[in-house]
C-alpha cells in the first residue's frame, strides 16, 4: 500500500513565500477597492449541499464537483462556484435587505479536471455582485469596476470582450433544434469554427429557415470594436437581437464616457453557458496567460432558483491567473530594503522596539537568532537581506551592508528617521 503523506493530490499545490505574499496582496487590494465602492463582504462555507449547484441552466457539470456525504447521508460538495452560494444567501439571509444590494467576496473554489494538463483543482476567486438592479447602469458599473480592479492590482495590458446572451437567443428564436444540435451550434459559434458552422447551417436549411440564416453564419465574425454593432444590425430584424445590440451600445458609451473604452472589444459570438446568462456577458484576457483572468455577466434567473426573484449582475476574478500575469509581466515595484537586527541578550527590549519602528515605516525587519555576528551575516546573505543592524550602547548602532560588507556607525533613531515611509 502506497503512503501518500509526503505528497499532495493531483491538481493541488502548495503556495510558498513570495507567491503567498503576492496572492494575499492581490486579494487585499481588491477587497479594499470593493468596500470603498460600497460593497458589503460575505463569506460562504467551503462545504455546501449538492442541491445548491443542481438545476436547469446551471453551468457546472456534476462530474467536476468534489462530493462527500455528511453523517445523515446527504450529499455535500466542496464549493465549485462563488455566485450560487451568494444567490442562496441573498434569497435566505438577505431577502429583507435594502436593494439594490452590493456584495463582494473572496474565496477558494474546487473543480475537478479529467485531464489535469497543468490545471489546478483549487483556485481563488474574488468578485462582486449587484443584486436587485436591472439595466445599463448596474451593468456598466460592474464592468467599470472590473477594469478598475484589474488596473488596481497591476495588470498592465488586458482586454474585456463584451457579448450579449439575448443576441444569440434572438437569432435562434422559434428554431426547432434538438438540445444536442443546439449545443453543437453554440460550440461551433463559440470556437469560431467558420467552415463547420457553415456546413452545419447548410445541412439544416429546412429547419433553420432563411430569416436569420446569414446572421448565424457570420456570428463568429461579429468581433471587434464598437463599429461591429452596425454590421450586426444589418444582418437581422429580430427585435430581441436588435434590443441586445442597443444594450451593448448603451453600456459601451457609459464606459467610454469615463475614459475606459480602450479596454473594451465586442464579441457577439460569445455564447458559452448562454442559458445561465440573461443579458450582458464579458470575459477578460491578458496576453501573458492563455486563459481568462475575469468573467461575468447578468444572470437574472439565478436567485429565483432559491425562492426569490431578483435581477443580478457581477464578475469573478481568477486570482491565480492574475498571479501568473503579474509574474510574467514583471514586478515594477522597487524592492524595499530588508533589515536584520543582531543584538546581545541584554538589549532584547531595545532591539524589539527598534524593529517595530522600522516595520511601522513599511520595511521588513527580522530579529537575528544567532549568537555570533558572522553567522548572522551569512544568514542575511542567504536570505537576500540588505542591511544588518547591530545594536550598541547609547542609542548607537553599527550598520552593515551585507552585499558589500561595509560597516558604519549611526545614531539608530536618526537612521530610522531617515528611512522613507511607505
């Protein structure tokens, strides 16, 4: 029998040291931005009942959920999504709240992958939901907040692609395709498989009719800047599809009016999980990673699954993918000096006080655990510490530049005063 105590399961990982610090920094930066924008924070349990994630039009396959049983034999899952637990909370704990309700969150989700291929099963999401408001104002605020969130955490080059679920629904309105055929059509559009899409449509001319035939063929091409909406208008007279185009245009103008239009492109062929979404859809990409860094949209039917009818729109940022983006684009922040304090036992009180004053200014300051000064310096070299402070008498200290080996004496409090606060 194999002993696995020195290993971790496939799809999981340990996050160490600087990566851990950077991840927490991202989460804290996002939390600060959300809360200052009026969002209220919630934390849902890691374990939820399986029923929370079951039902029509939900986007998570049961095969991707980690399931266990409780002591009553009920099926539990490790939370595979953050939005549905929030919908449950809204419909139960918060149903009598003042609306619109702004909610934010950060937490881990768990999804199983059949072929790991470098993918992880546990990832961190951070996001917002606006509950109880429908229309362009809340849609635009969510997208603007998404852009500002990515900028706040240091993502340099990214693009948000905006689609509209109702556009595709309008084009296929009244068409009698089987569920499997409709899924195949969606997949061909989503993957921009032009040749196979045209063949699929030609083979089903009798079912699809002629009214929106050309629009469906060209749907994957309806991608680009705001001018693509005029092209889309020429392809269909369907009122539902035309209304979807008007919605995107209204939202885009709001985003453009605050100077963020350059981050937006339009993709009317965005039809993934189209039953889940009921309006605007968007995804964010960075050239530094080959997958989405943020996704969101409007899902007005989700909360009704839990007994309350409330419109909702929101987004989730993949914090782990953001971490990869920041690593690949390089950290533009100048590293601040790190200090090591070496002291004799009789000066421990003064040493701790000095360390605290240095930390207050935003620097890393570690207390040496070595008796010999030479061992402390070697430790500092191995840990990439910049300077060692050796506490002397009468408020004096010896500063050693660990990289060069040069030393000089200072008044310790004048030295601390000279440090630039962060």
